[in-house]
């Protein structure tokens, strides 16, 4: 009898909540599977342009946006629960277009699953540039579970095994491409150590199969070779650094020998100890830089930014205390922090004795970012996060990437577009269609509700009221609880 009364009470309470459009000036903590059907009285940033539309209503049905219009004109159906966004700003969710998933994201190695860290930072889409295992089934399982609403996380776009990666050098590159295609990957990732002949063969097969191709610029191939073969996307701005280094691309080396060889070539060519001088560099390489930018734009090649990696490397090398004091560092795996404290993590080893090269490279990459931006190249907001071995924290790092973009010539609108509009354009090329990146009728309900205008300052995105991912609403309070769970 008592159980029946309790059950009746909660049923009546649930029905009461759904009989009208509740106006929640401060969204309450809701279960992530509770259906919030819309937002009223919000300032709307659609990202179809750089304007803010005031006093707007956006209604959601299941996972899609169904209604957009002035709040004074839209009649709210009686069975919908809405969030009152008076004074707040509704914008599209962000996409991190270069991450790496790991099988251990859902186990205790991570204090909080990166899938949750992305959501908590308004990242509603991620693109996996290479799973951490030869068994690449887990990202597909996560993708399907997230789409079905049985796992919390952002929408995932997948790649597979990477031709030219150290982990696949004992396999035929052509069979890797065919295996990935059979698996149903969203794109093909190509790595640095593939030979020129194998690269040609891989690209030929990928084109025949209609696969979108993205990756590193293989050392034996170079930018001109990548453009000639029609690769769709470059995985990092830093890949372009090597275009300014004189080395023999016909050299036959084991994969472990390439970076030492290239670093030796840099030091023979440049006096790195003097630091990066943009004026001198432009004077020396200006024609090459202009030609390179024009050729990338003309070939419609997109480029992932991933400048936060440089930023983090420099901090780790020159201000380790500052790095450890970053609040988000608590979300890194303990084994990584142990390695960092022992001075044995990846970049501490990689730059040992050549620390000045890290600052030189960072300044060069920021200059390349600026030139590509001015030159009209399609840039994609990206962080290379998720590996757990570089100090780049999933989700949090995307806000640093936005900051770096605005510190280097982007308006807030342009910076946000790299992780919304531009990301959607690339997914459309990958998949043939795309349904995110802007707030329009029929688009996926990936949204962030923030307290202040992000078009004034991208840092305002961090001050959020909540996130909607694929139609599921997570209030700030709920997200805070979720990322506190394992700390």
C-alpha cells in the first residue's frame, strides 16, 4: 500500500511537470534522459550569420529542432517542458574535429570519462582520428549507444586503423583501407610513415570507394604530393612546418628515425636558439608561404588547428608548476601525472635538451594559423585530446583552442565557426549530409545555453546553464555532478 502511494505521488508529480511549459529561470538538475522540449525568451545565435536574435523560442522534438521564432508569436504545446532562457544565449554545440578515443575511457583509469568531460564543456560532436586499439569496434559501439540514448556522450564520427602508423606498418596499407571501408568508417586517417607508392595506392583505393581522406602529410610525400593525390584534409597545422625544412624525401628510414633526422635538419638550417622572428621568417620564406596557402585553399583542403598542443608543451617544459595548477589537470589519468612528475612523459622526453625548439615551433604554428585564416583556408577547431599521454584534457582544451584563435586574429564569431559551421561542412563532405553546426529547423538538437554573449568573448561559453546533446538536456548542475563523480 505504501509503495503504491509513493508511486502514485511521483506519477502525479511527473504529469504536473508536463502539463505546461515550465519557465525555469535557473534550470534545475534533471536526469539526462528527461525530455526538455524547448527554450523560450532566449537570445539566439544561429551561426548562420553573426547576429543575435532576441526573445526567441526554439522547440525540440526528439533529437531535432522543429520550431524557431519570436517568443511572443510561438504558441507552446501544453505537453512540452521548456527552459526559460531570459537573459541567456542559445548557440550550437561545439565540435572537436580531431580527438583520439581510447578503450579505457569508461574504466577507472580516467577520474571521469572523457565522453562526459566533452559534454560538460559543450562539446556535442567529436571526430575520432584513430582508436587506441587494433580492435576498433568500441568507438562504433559507443556511437550507436549514444545515438540510442543509452550512453551519455557527444555524437561520434569514426575512422579506423591508420595506414602509415607505427601500429600498422606490418600490414598491407591497401588491406587496411578495404577493412576500414567494410567496417563503415566515416573517413580514412593516413599517418606520417607511409611510403610514396603506398600513399598513391591508398589514395587511389579511397577515391574509388568514395572515402573522405584526412591525415598527416607523410614525410616521403610532402604537401605537393598530398595535393596532387587529392587528400581532403590535413590533420594539424604543424604538419606544414616541415615544408620549410630542407631534407631528402627519398631517404629510406625506419619510423623511429624520422623525427631525429628532421630535427637534425632543422638545426642545420636555422639558429633555433635565437627564437622565432616572424619578420625574418617571412622575408626568407614569404613566397613559399603564400604559394602554400593559395594551393591549400585552391585544393579545398581543410586543416585542423590543434594549436593547444603547442601551448601545453611550452607550459609543461617551462612552467611545470603552472601546468599542474590548471584545474582541469585533475581529470588526467594518474599514471600520466606520475610520469610528468618523474619527467618521463612524452613531450618531456621528446624535447629534452632542445626545449627552445618547442617555443620556436609554437610561434611558427601561430603564424601559420594567422596566414591560413587570412588566406581563406577552411579551418577546423581541434585539440588532439583523448590520448591521455600529452596533458591535453578532453573538453576543457577546446576552450583553450578558441582562446588561442581569438588571440591570433579571429573574431569570436570566426573562432566559433571553426567548431560549428566549418565542422558541419566537413562532415557533409564525409557523409554526404550534415545536420549540426547551426540552429535551424531540422537540424540536430546540439545546443549550449550560456549566460553571456559568446560573440563578445569566447570565454563566455564556459559560463553555461546547460547543454543539449542530440535532444537530451543536461543542466549545469547535472553536469557538475557527473564530472565530480570520480574525482
